[in-house]
C-alpha cells in the first residue's frame, strides 16, 4: 500500500512539473487569496506587447573555397570565373625589376572584352594566376577541373619601320 502512495505522489509531481514546463500554472505557485495575482500578470503581458522584442543574433558558418580554386557548386556559365581565356590575352607591356622580381608589373589586354589588366605575381584573373613575370614574358598557371598547367605569354616584339 505504501508503494502505491509513492507512485501516486511521483505521478502528481511529474504532472505538476510538466504543466509548469509547458506554460501551465503550478497550483502551488498560486497567489494568496485577496492579492491581485492573475490581474497583474495580465496587465504585465499587455505592457510587453507594445515593447520591442529582444533581438536574437544569428550566427552561421562561412565556407571559403579559396584554397581549392573556384566554388564547385557555381555554374561555369553564370560565374565570371571563365573569363578571360588564355587565348584572348596579349601582353601589352612589362615593367621588370631585376632587383625585386616580385615587384614587377605586367599589363595584359583581353582582346574580346577590350579590357586591360595590370597584374603582379600572385594576382588572379578568373581561373588564371600569375606565377612569374620575366623580361619579355608572363608565366600563368591555369586551374581547370582540379588540375593546374602552366602557360607562357610572350610579349610581341614591335618591328621598326624602315624609311
């Protein structure tokens, strides 16, 4: 008989706890008779309706595909990573510094888009990365489908006109 009473008491305590956790009122937490209890609680709830809600801060992870090349989930047709193509680029001029080769600058012209790009070692143009600038040539690394290959663009020599 004593075990049945314990089970009933545990059941009542569990129900009271669930009721409190779900937003219900705990019968033990009722205000004493004669106090304003529920009316004051209703007034407090009405006051907080017009008040601005507490702002929550949304935190999310950010992924960067910098080390692996382009984002594999973006379409090649919609992204600008396809342009410029190596076939469309011409070396216009090179300012080579023999003391500090990494400070050298090359100007590449895209013949299709009619744009000029001033590049240094390490700069990227779409899928192309400038690996080295030498006197008279620019070494580019092309990243395609997970593999890399090197291409050399040479500066065209201008011919002098003879009178």
